[in-house]
């Protein structure tokens, strides 16, 4: 057994969630990566843009290492942005721009994480004053949870677009079965739901 390394463990889970989220863009058209597929507009490229901003804020501004200079993008929290501006891509924001920003956010965040101990304290500028001070450890756990949640959103959105499923590239973590098996499975679940609804 190797010696425990809590920071390395946290970073591994964060990177797994990052990779899973970005992978969901692969092979899709510009339209499909931007399509709003829920009533609240959830879309793949918006999820990537949002998570990039989360990392840049929590691992940048919070610890005095801002990523943006005096001229951040219009959707950044220091600007007078419209609600949800970080959750979708404008036509002039390319997939490459947003994916590239996300990768640069990883590098910036990883630099902060490498430089500081887990008990280092920072101040989250957009939190209420009385609880702005927090630790790197707390924010790492928070960002892992947030990124994993959005990777789950991306799983569902991608399946709605073209039926693609999977945890990571080359490891789908799904039981074996063809389209007919999955259609039969879904039909069975629909019938069970209807039966429960009639009984309730």
C-alpha cells in the first residue's frame, strides 16, 4: 500500500470529471453542442463554459490568482452579465475557444492546487461576507461535486442528441445490449411506471 496523498486523490477525481465532460462534445456538430435540450436550456457547450468559469473563479480569484486581466469576458461574474450568460455559447464563441478556455482553466487551477496546502485559506468574492473565507480543500471537494454533476447532465444531453452513452472514452460502464434490448428495457420501465401511477 502506498502512502496516502489526499491532494493527488482529489485531483484525480477532478480530472476524471473534467475529461468526461469535455469528451461529450466529440463528434457532434456546432448545432448539436449548443442545442438546448431541457426546459431551462441545458446544453453541452454551455456546461463546459460554466465549469471553466467555476474553476477560474474558485481556484483563481479566490486565492489572489485571477486568470482574466482588467478586461474579462462579458459573462464573467465581475461584469454586469445577463442571468445564465455562462451557461450557453454565443454564435461568435467557437467550440475550440470554449474547450481551450476550459483546458487553460485546468492548468491555472492545477497551478493553484500545486502551490498551496489543502488548508490554505482564500476568500470567495461572490459569497456572502460572513462566509467568504474557506479552504482549498473545501473548494476542491465542492468543484469535484459540481463538475461531476455537470458531467452527469452532459451524459443525459448527449444521449438525447444521438444515443451515445458512457462514463469515459473506452469505458462505458453500461451492461451489454443492442438497441432492441434497450428499447425493450425502456418499454418495461414505462409499463412499470404506468402501473404504479394507476395504483397511486
